[in-house]
């Protein structure tokens, strides 16, 4: 007749019990993965950029959409020389000053 001690039987099945408990914990996790809830952010084709500077006592910031080159030649190929082209991509370019400024006068 073969007898088993309780200690050896528990240790024999311990890896299986731990695996099952880990699997149950993963399946029952109420927190969704980032890809499931839509919060995963992919890089945009033309990411926003800004350039702050100080000219004299005036702080200036230009906010624009940085166009993606993607291996292309932009000037002279995609945009012919001498033609009007729109600076930036996506939203309109914005320039802000922290003091009053005058253009052309």
C-alpha cells in the first residue's frame, strides 16, 4: 500500500495551482489593456511643434504643424520653386507675442 504525505502532494501540484491562479487573475482583471480602450496613441503624420524665442523684451512663440517629409524632396519637387505654398500642416500656424507689436509700420 502506498501512502502520500500531504506535504508532498501539495508541492507536486503547486506549479499547476499557481498557473491557474495567475490565469484567473489575468482573465478577471477589470482594467482594460490600452489597445482595447482606444487610449493607444499612434504618431500623427504631421505632429504639432512650437518654437519659443525672445526678441528684445518680447517673448514670441510660433505653433505649427510640422509636415512629415517621409523621404520626399519637398522644395523643388513636391513644392515647385517660386510657387505659393502653405506653411505647416493640419491646423493653421499661430504666432503669439506677450507685448503689443506693430508690423510694417
